[in-house]
């Protein structure tokens, strides 16, 4: 998961990647089609709304991460968690 994993699209869209650019979750969302993006936004809301702890959680950042990985999006749970908790630079 080093810099050379960035896609051509990402490089073109972020000439200054260190300048507090939008997080990887946002990048992945921008690559989705409208239907997937809508579903993903809903999933993020579900993760935010799920107040369960540990294994009692149905929707979690680690679940979301594993779904993304399954579909070829390489991202870490901490990045997803940062986005879900609003600690990233997206909003
Ligand atoms: Zn974000």
C-alpha cells in the first residue's frame, strides 16, 4: 500500500496529494457508478447508526473495509473509520 498503488486517475486529480486532499474513501466513491455510490453512502450511514459494540455490531468500519477489498478497493480499516467518524478531510 505505497504511493505507487495510486491510480492514474488519483494522480491526475490530486497534483498536491499532501495538501490535505480528500481521503481514500472519497476517491473510491468517486470511482463508483451512481447506484453503487448511493448504496455505499447508505452503508456509511448504517455504520454511523450502529451503536453495537464489538461483535454485536452488524455494520462496522471493518465490515465496510472487507466489502471494499472484496471488490478490489485496497483501503485500510483505519482510513474507513476516519471517514465514518468524520475525522478525515472530506466534510
Ligand atoms: Zn473521507
